[in-house]
C-alpha cells in the first residue's frame, strides 16, 4: 500500500514539473517581441491607474 502511494506521489511530481516547464517555455520573450526599429511606446507619467493609462507611441520612421 505504501509503495503505491509513493509511486502516485512521484508521478504527480513529474507531471507538475512537466506542466511547469511547458508554461515556462511557452512564455513569449517580451523584449524581442516589442522591439521595432524607430518605434517606441511608453506610459505617460502620472497616468497609470488600476483602470487605465495614457500610452504614448512615437514613430520616427518614414513608413506608414
């Protein structure tokens, strides 16, 4: 009986580990994803609240 409990606990630990690694590897790299040459985005100082913010997007390229 004890052996079965330890086997079940071991299987659960392995499954949780695999699930956690899957989530970790699935996270996007925000630094790479948000980099666009000539375009920047920032939050206007003093406008960040629990319900919103004012965002300033600056485009210094000649592209539309």
